[in-house]
């Protein structure tokens, strides 16, 4: 697990917002420790984000404004690049046959995978995402398993030690893994610390790991690093991936599958 210290104010505020979009809320002291700046600096960052209408400050911290609506509607906030995500979802779903056992990570792209799996029959699905459990649990004949843990409203997911322990005791044929950023050098990166151990447990629980991410996430790094790319067997992305990048991933032993 690696963190990038010493960010300038604008990139830092962007990553603070990504943290809040992942966790729902955060304490000033935790953000100051994570970004290695003073609490006064973090308060200034939060003041700016509040002025932009994205968050609400409270004593000692802040929370994301959209959380109540997201939970009530069982929808995720991130709606960028949805055409790319839908194509990736359809392609990834085509890799799944009736009766398979698979793990679906939480996220907008994995939600698109789940939506395209509705026509399948007899699936056993293990997911930490409440919205995915609802989508596939409504299909007769599917078996849905969820871990315990702490509920994270922005991602409609369960996390924490109980979730990690659960995934240590199961095995699935395929994992469809989400990411905030994927880079040949930085590897897989995410907005906060919370889910790193959970994602590692998911990876260990699957025979084959499919990374599902649109091409805008290539070359992008987020706040914390999960691992190098060698945990990924196949990368399902869209046709926005440059040829040189696709060849570089394949040179690392990762099968690149392009959804058109």
C-alpha cells in the first residue's frame, strides 16, 4: 500500500473529494495524516469544496452531499463515460456462462456487468455491493451471497474486517474487479484505504481476475496503491485504449479484451 505525499492544493482537493465519494465522510485529522499536511490546510480544502457545493462541513470533518439521494435510489454517483462502461459491461457479461460462480466488486462498471448478467441462469454470485445483489437476486434461480461488514453509502457496499474474513473462506471461478486508476508503473490505485484488504481478499479468492475499467482510467493514479498489475489475468476495456498501451499490458502477460 503506497500513498503519494506532498500534493499541490488542487490535486489534493480532487483526491479529498474522491475520498469522500468513496467513503461518504471523513475526519479532518484523518485527512491531514493521510495527505501529510496540517489540519488547517485540510480545513481550507474542505471550505473550498463546500463553497463549490459538493460537500457539507461539520465539526471535525465533512460529508458528501449526495449520499441520502444515492442510498434512497440505490444508485451510484459516478455517471461519467457511461457509454464506455455499458459496452464493457456487455462484453464482460459475455464471458460468463450459466451456472458459474463469480465475484462482483462494487462500482459503476461492475454494476453494468451485473445488469447484463440478468439473462443468465443459475449463477452463484458473491458481491459486497447491495445494488448488484438486488439486480441479480431478482433473477429466479440465482444464488446471491454477501459478506458482513460496515455499510459504505456512496458505493452501496460492505467493507471492513468482517468482509475481508468472509472472502478468505470462499473460492470463485472469476472475479470482476473495479479500479479508480490503472497504470503500468503505479498498478491498481483507489481513492482511500478502506477497501484495499477487501480487494486483496477478493483477488485471492478467484481463479481468474478480470479488471473492468474504461480507457479514461488508463495512466491515471488515485490516492492509494493496491498492487502491481501481475494480479490481473485479463483487462476488459473500451476501444479508447491506445495500441501502444494495449501492447504494453499484453507484454506484462495481461490479456486485453476490447469492448467495441
